[in-house]
């Protein structure tokens, strides 16, 4: 029910901001917008709001029980507060399992479709080709690097290619090519107008070739290093990408690690928010439902703010992504534990 309220409100706000872009794009039909944009919008934001919606639902339901003095009757029947929490946590477990499956495997597909639609129809600048990558660079291992000035992901071709190999921070081997093309069938690169330079102790050896084929330890998709790439990969592919990048010697993968860890931490927060919600709402208050909902909404926004800040800090070079992603859950978990112990003791 809570999601049924939050999602339509989010859609209405988003539609009011983008309706002019939808109307100005004649190639977009109502069904295309609905299927490619708002269906994925619902999946993405619904999954994000799921623990928070559960939190508000728990507060609303428990407040109703407290207002009708049903919780007092439960305690009078010698049912402990811990036993009272069990049905809540059974429900939370179902939400957690559903959220984990969505986050790790379904949400990346929706993110990909949502990003592609936004890039192609909403954020596209005049004369801009979304398939072009400029000034791409990639570290293959601790000593080897690749640079491409311009690369087209659709045609798998690029210009001004450079490959450099170092030994103890000294350049030992370099390949320059005016044009590079990825051959999918042969799984190798075709270089055109090539200049090869070998740096020896006494002299340099320079060779020129019109064209030749060679192998490099990277695929064209590896050139896409933007943060949204992490959002488009399911967790198995993302973990493999991180492992492969670490073996290559890539130093800062924190943005990818944050995305990977967040897919687990967000659903697990359902347990913590459920505990806090039950403890706060189980005591009958003069303000009733309104007071508890106001308190719950305040805590919900505090959690979202804390989560976003921790994600930004976690992506920093010197930070610990795992710790930063889990800090909101740790802090709210401590709060929930304190409230629970206070409730049990009193």
C-alpha cells in the first residue's frame, strides 16, 4: 500500500519535469515511454523505496495495534516482546529475499534500459553521438597501458591508438596506430598505419607497418569506465569485472565496489528498519498514528540522506567501500538495538 502511494507520486513529479521532452520528441510513442522508461522507473525506484515503505507500513500497522490497546492484551497474555517481533521478521525476511534477488539480477537490466532511454531521448545533446568514447585509457596490468583518443562502440573502431609497456617505470615498448578495429570473429585487434618503437639501452628500434593484427588483454566494453556501467551489470558480471580489473592493477575500483556492496546492504536494512519501527510504534502515544508516522518519515529521510552520503564517500580513493556502504545500517542497527533493549528492560 505504501509503495502504491510513493511510486505514483514519484511518477507524477518525474513526468512534470520531463513532459516537455517527451512531447518534443516525435519518435517517442506513448507505449514506448511506458514500456522503456516508466516500467523500468517503477522497478528502480520501487526497489529503492521497498525497505522504506516496509518501515512506514510497520509503523502504521503497529500504531493501529497500540491505539486499539491490542498490544497491551498481548503482553497481558504473557507473550514476550521478542515473540511479538517474530511475525514482523518473518515478513521482513520475505522482503529481504525479494530485494536481494531484484538488486543483484533484475535491477541491473532495468538500469541499463533506463539509462539507454535517458541518454538517447532525454539527455542527448545536438550532434552528440552516444556511441562515441573520447580519451579512453585502460590499465591492462601493472606495467601496460592503452590509450584511444576516439572510439565508436557501435562500429568497434577507434582512432589514435597507443599501447605502452613499462619496466620499473621506464618506457620499454610502444605501439602507435592511427586506426584500430576490433574483430569479433577472430577476437583480436586490427591496427592500421602502425609505428612500433622498442626502447633499448643503447638505441631505439622503430618499425612501421601498414597494418597488422594483434591481441590485447581487453575487450571494447572494458573502455567504458563510467559509473553507470556498474549499475548495468548483474552482480556476477560485476564481481568478475572487479576481480579482472584488480588483477590488471587498476587502483581505484571503489565506485564499482560501492555498487556491489549496496545491492546487499539496502535489502538487509529491512530488518533494522522493521525493528526500529515496531519499537517506536508499539507504545500508545497521545499523538497516535500521526505522530508515529511523522517520526517514521523523519527517520526515513535521515536514513536516505545518510545512505547517499556514505555512497559518495565510499567511492573516494582512500575510503573503505564496504565499511562506508554498511555504516548507515550499522548506525541504525545500534539505534534499533538500544531501543529494543530499552523496551525489553522496561
